[in-house]
């Protein structure tokens, strides 16, 4: 009996951008409140806590190979602008952090991320949009004395 050979692939899948739960944070304690995503040089994806620290999501962007072999580009498709490396390819040899913060109102940003295996970005391997969302919540009944737009003076006292 002759068995067929297993297929070989010239371009095996080496990276991914998995669907993840929301990057939503809210707080009536921390000011400002942060929301963010980190593509780690270790191949893992992290999310920002309300305080701006990073915690693992349990997901990875790198399946095989070295992180330094890949390049990330991001484009804000709606919402608040980010102050970091907009539209430029960033080699994944270092952590790539994208974070928004809010002290007064809700902020939402949709960001499209693409990963390429060449420094010119001509060979995009995967693309996905993630949403960052954060809000500072005020609660005068809990002693929050910070003025919130829309409150009357008696509500913020």
C-alpha cells in the first residue's frame, strides 16, 4: 500500500492576531484610567489594566520563529489618536505598546494592526482591528469630589 506524502507549505503560518475580548476598562478609583494592547517581544499579547500596568491575555501573536523577524504597523480607524509610531513599520524585537487614557470622559479608539515579514510591509501576513475603550466614572455618593461635566454644583459637592 502506498501512502501519499504530507503536503509541504512554502509559507507556513507563523503569526496570528486572534479575536480577543474587549479592551474595556472603567474605574471610579484610578485617575486617569487606561486601556491598551501590548504586542510583546516574547510573542504574547497583553492588555492594560485600569492603572496602566500590563497583564497577559493568554493569547499569542507569534506561533513560530523569532519576533524580530516580523514588523507591526498600526492605523487608527476611528476615535482618539495615539501618539506612538502611527503608520510606520515597527520591528517586533521590542514590546509594542498602544494605550489610551481618560480623566474626564469615555474614550474609544479602533486600531487596525497588520503584521508583515518584511521591513517594507509589502507582504502582510495578518490584519485585525482591536478596540480600546476606557472611562473615568465619577460617583459623588461615594465621596468623589471631582467635577464631572453635566453635574450641577450641588451634585459634585
